[in-house]
């Protein structure tokens, strides 16, 4: 089930929210069947955009890096879900080796690692944190912004097992998205590695994910009787793109124009007065790198040097050659007059909470995952933890339930995506 949380929206339920809440029994039954057929990713976060008329995922991260941004009240949910996830893959698990990103300079990211380690410990695991950074040759302690400290130790390989000095774990849990490739030290390991190596950006493609999501959205929309477009953004892909050499501009321009035209027709159908826009982004990678918002096919032709440099590489300097062109979804949520988008966190197939990504310098039709963003934890509603308001007429409906449903649809798509690319 989905916790009863506050959202930035207030006022009457929107039509789409109403339909999802009213169909709750059918939805939960359908999802239970889906999880019997498909193994949920170990954990994930989903970026959502709610435009009022449309609620859709725009990115799914299989190496979530913001557990420190969750409300501490979510800890019991996180621990219960973590226990469930571990029991599935290693019922007798005693120890977990947690391998984070090589972000030792980003102390807020390391706070996320500390939060994740804390959840694992409360789930009954012995946890130590190993690093793949060659410059860390001995156990090194980092002081975190919240006053706590984190010990990173160099990972060692013995035969086909990974461990640390005096520590031979059952599970290797990656919080490293492998953007720059799969290191040799992680290959052909006999221990269970979670998520699997093919979930990393070295091999994963957003277009594969949204292709799977197309199928999930179609089936779900048929179940509750809605237009799939209300939960699903249009997308296309371009390959063999080189922004520095202006290769692939015609492909980008053509797809931008086609998606804008399809979106305008939908806006006309639903009487929507907003201006359509398109997000152009790298088909692999995260951290909001290699992303631009455009409103005309002409905007992707003749990019200036600064724009080309921004789009040409992603995290760790990896070049961009495959590009996703995705229908933009406005966000109509705001916190203190700054635009916001919800990010939903899941462990196994359970929603364990979330937060708002907020940016004071961006508009409702722009990417918020950019320098200058901050995070506002979601809080529990004080009155009820159930999605159905009919049981108690004085209980407000669970607005967050719709977010949890759409996030789990994206999680299901990720499960299908991983099965097909294994």
C-alpha cells in the first residue's frame, strides 16, 4: 500500500486522481499479480511531474541517492521493505557490502550512503562500506554535514568474492550507477550483486525503460478506463548523435516537431491552454546532465558552443551519442512559490516515502534536477493511513496514492526492462 502523505497540492481532487483512488481495489489486485510475474528491482526512485491534467514519470533511477532526504518518520516503512527485499534474494543474509559512487567530495551524497547503511543495519544486516576509488588505500573516515562520520574502506577481491579486511559479505549492494562502465573487479562475482550489473548506465537505456512503460501504461489504462496519454509522455530516440560536430540535428529536429504536434492535438482534445514543450536528454545517465527544454524544432538546430558542451557529455565525462526526445510534462506544484516535483522512493515493490525536488530558479516547463535545487521531505498526514476516504467522511483522501501508483507502474516497467536486457 501507499502511505498517506501530504502533497504540495490542495483543494479538490483532480479528475485523474479521483479515477485512480476510486479504482484502488482493482489496482492493488492487478499490481499483486504483476509482482508475481516480475521481480521488482531492489530499490528505485521515480521522478514524477503533475500538471493537473497529466501525472507521469519522467525518470526512473535504479540507484537512488537521496535516502537522507526522506522524512525520518519513514524509517519503519524502509526497514520493513528492506527486510522483504533481502529475504527474497538471500534469506540467510548476515552481511552486506555497500559500494557507493566515487563522490567523496559530495558530503551530502555520503549522508545518503549513511542513511542507506542505517536502514540495512536496522534490517538485521552487518554493513560495511567499500569504495572502488583507487586513491583510498586504507580505511578513511569522512565527517558529514550532520555531524556524523562515515568510514570508507578499499574493496578487495579474493577469487570470485568481494570483501573488506575481515569481512566476507553475502550481498554486494551497489549505490553506484556504473555510468563509466562495469569495473573489472565487479565482473564474474559469485555473490549476489544488487541491483544487477546490467541495471547500470553502462548498458541501460531510458528508451528501453519507456518502451516497457508504454506497455504497462496501456494495460493499466485499460484496467481503470483512462486515456494512456494521461500517465504516459510521448518519446522518440535519436542515435549516432554528436553535439560537438552537429551530427544528428535533423533527427532531433524532426522528432521534436513530431512530438510537439502530437502533444498539441492532445491539448486541443482536452482543452488545455498551456504551450507544449519537449525535453531532450541523454538516453543514459542521471544527475540532470545532458538535458535541455525546447519549444520549437528550430531550437535544436545550430546550438551555440555552450549549449553543445552542456549536451555533449554526462556524468564522469562520458560522451552522449544516444538521445531521448520526450514530451515535457508541466509541474503545477509549488512550495513557497518555487516550482516542485515529487520524487517517490521504493524498496522492493513498496512505496517507502519521498520528497519534493524544488528549484527557485526554474520554471514549470524546465528540468529541476539542476544546480540550485533543494529538497523538502514529504510528511505523513496526521489523520489516516488509508487511501479510501469513504470509510471516514472526515478523513481527507490520500492524494499521494496516485503518485504511489504511477511510481509503481514505472517500477514495474523497470522490472520488465531488466528482464529483457539481462
